[in-house]
C-alpha cells in the first residue's frame, strides 16, 4: 500500500500537450471524474485518490496556462473556456473535499499496512538477531557415519533420477533398507492357491 504522497507523485506524472485543444482536455476531465467515482464505489481508495489528484492537477495547474483559456480566438474556444471556468467554480471545490477525505483514508490504510508489516517482521522478544539457533536433539538411533555415506553417495550420483539398485551394489541396498521397519518376506509357494 502506497502513501498519499507517493500516490500524489504518481498522479502528477503524465504527459500534457499544450497544443491539444481545450475541449479534448475537458472531456478527459469528465472521464477522470467518472473513473475516480467508479474506483471509490469499488472501494479502491488508492486509485480513486490518484485519479482525483490527477484531475485537480490538470484543472488547476496545467489547463490554467492553456492558450485557449488565456486568449480564445474562436467562438468554440470561448465556449470551451466558459466550460472550463464553470468546472473550476462548481466541480473543483467538490473534488477537493472528496480528495481530502480520500487522503485521510489512504494514509490510515497505509499506516495500518505498515504496522501490520512491522508486527510480522519484528524480531522475537529476548532473542537478538545474531543469536545462534537452538541445537536440535537427534534420536539415539541416528547413525552419523551412515548419514554421511548416504550424502556422499547422492552427491556422487549427481542429478540422476534413476538410482541403480542391483545385487552388485550392497552399499546402495543398505542406504534404502530401513532397520526400524519390519522386513516382509513372501515365499513364492505361498502365492499358489
């Protein structure tokens, strides 16, 4: 989860073409508000906040210096300028209030996420980061020599998936025999009906 400052920076990072017609940017403003409202209804607070901040930046900073706002040449440009001024008077104050509410919600969620992360990675109480782990007690039946032989055999065998088990390799048979399990011997004559 990002903080409101990070989202603000993202929102202000877009391409603005001063040569594009004002009416195109006014349509973009309408689309930004629609998408922000949809995100807010879907409880995507971060996206709604980002879109509202982008809308405010576009309306209050970027478009205020647009040529058609400063010096409209045609009736269509004057109409676009009037729409822009109406947008500044009516819509921008409402969006400012919404953005402030969303900012507090974004910051609250960000702090909760940070606190949750801090709790999940906090070091154990009474144990320093560089302390040695407790020694594991091995069972009395553990044969370290046999274990080391097995490890060496697997290292020598490499990554081969087929393990050769034959009568000529008693060490291999010993590796795969488990003394703690009972041995079953089935005589061939016991299979006859």
